[in-house]
């Protein structure tokens, strides 16, 4: 795509043939009063900024299409993508899949054809690149945030932890209840979805009790196995998991998913019993939805997309639409998002730790786990709506 022509600086005469010899009447070239001239110049610069977000004066922005490898739960951003296209002329064509599987694809160098990636987290990708001896991770910008929490039936919480005066159970408490058959929960497949992987990391970190990032020798296999014994419902993404839970509410006590997914679920009237959100007291894993630049040749368009996404108006719109927390601390929070999320757990800094957890998951996953566990087929966004 050709770059739009630069705007001429105010006061510069365009190149062209020499002026005719006929004298021009003096009144036609009388300069404007200085204050008025400065005001008009300021107005021109305001309406036609140097950054070519749109072709100022033409009414039609330049058009660019970028292919994006995206986490499956980002299907809820379609209205935001329409607004992005109208504001910048850039269309993001999203191909959806699991965050873990997408990270594997990018880390192995098999993500050709995608200009960007938009993942719930790039932690596993960075570990993959580190393991492969890569020169560095792609340029990455956080766009929104959501912690991994539990949506637990009120009756289950009262039964397991009565009289706690609002104290939140820990990941170790949750693992212990699952191990003893007292808690049946839904969790996304950690080999595909970051929410499932983050839950495994959280439990393993909490049960290790070191207060640091996990090492391979810190992984207590028996405790992780006990935690997995309580998983009765699975899905390839947090978004699909919530939908599956609605069909299996009677046999499931809790859902491990992102805060945003569970808040949305609580407001649509489909729950037979309310879910209370549990923010484990020993820490949470936070997803920050980074937008990554895979093709350096698309840096200009990437910068324009990022600049628009980080504006207060876009951050507020994303929050209202998806119930994810804005990365801009100056954006007023939805009252449902004002609760402190506590400390963040360390994510492993060695790929062999995650590989060991995933290997144990594959070996110990109960055969009774219900729901789909196969990765979803990649799907692209439909043609953006043209309705303003």
C-alpha cells in the first residue's frame, strides 16, 4: 500500500511554472492580520495532523488490512474493530485459536502470513522463543487486563469455607478441596488455552510454597494430580468454557475463567445459582492481552492501531463492551472492576517447568472430564459491518 502524500507545511508555495509577468493587484496579496493568521494556521493543524490517520479533506481514510492471529475469547471485540477501521482505515482480520497453541505456532516460526498476534498473554511465547534461542520476542503492547479467578456457587463456598468472614480461599485450598472430592470445577484445556495453563501454574506455585517462580523440582506432582481430579468440564478456551458450563450447571461447582467472562455471565440471567467471584488470596495470574508485531514491515500500521487502542475513548469502550480492565489508570473504572486483585503470582521463567506441567496434565486428566477438549478450528472475522 502506498503511503499518503505528506501535507505541505503552511506557507510553503507549491512547485510549478514561473508566475506570469502581469502584475497582481496589491489588494489580492495583502497579508492577514497576524493574530488571525495564527488562529487559522492552528485550526488547519488541528484538523489535518501530520500523522496520516485519515486523508484529511478527502473524507476517506486510507485502507489497510492486517492479518491477526488472535486468542479465541477476543471474538467480543468485533464492534471495537469496526470503530478502529472507521477511525484509522485499518481492518484487522482475526483468525481465532488457543493462546497456547498460537504461541507454539509463532515460536516455531510457522506463523507466516500473519502480520500481528493478539493474545491473552505472551508469557508462554516468550518462553518458547527463549528455549529456541531466538534473538528476541516481537514488539508487544498491553491493551487491556483481566485476572484469572473462580466463579463459585454460593452454596459451595458456604459449605467448604464457612465462617471465614470474607477471607478468600487460596489456590492450595482449592486444590485440596478438589483432591478430596469436595469441589467439581470447569477449566479450559491448558494445552490450548492460557486460562487453563495459568490455573495449573497457580496451583503448582501455591502448593510449592517457595514464593518464587517455579523450578522443575518444585512441581509437586501429587498435588497437581489431586487438583486435576476435580475437573469435570473442559473446553478449548475460557469463552467456550463458560458456554459449556451453562449446559452442565448441575454437575459443576465452580468455573476457572477470566474475571471478564464471569462478570458477563452473571448479568445475562442464565445462571440457576449465582456465582461468587473468588480472587485467591495467595495471588492471581493476570492476562494483559498484548498486541504483537510479527511482520516488521507493518510497523507503521501497528503503531497507528496501538495509538488508537490506547486512547481513553477506546479504552473506555473496550471496558464497557468486554468488562476487561483498562491499562490506562486514568480511565474511570466500571464499579464491577474496582475490586483490588491482590498480588500477582510469578509465571515460570524456564520452559521445562511448563512442559512438565503440561505433560502431567496429559497423563493425569480424568477420563470423566466433560465437554469439548479439541482445539477449535481457526476462524476469521466476517466482513466488518459498514454501518456507522
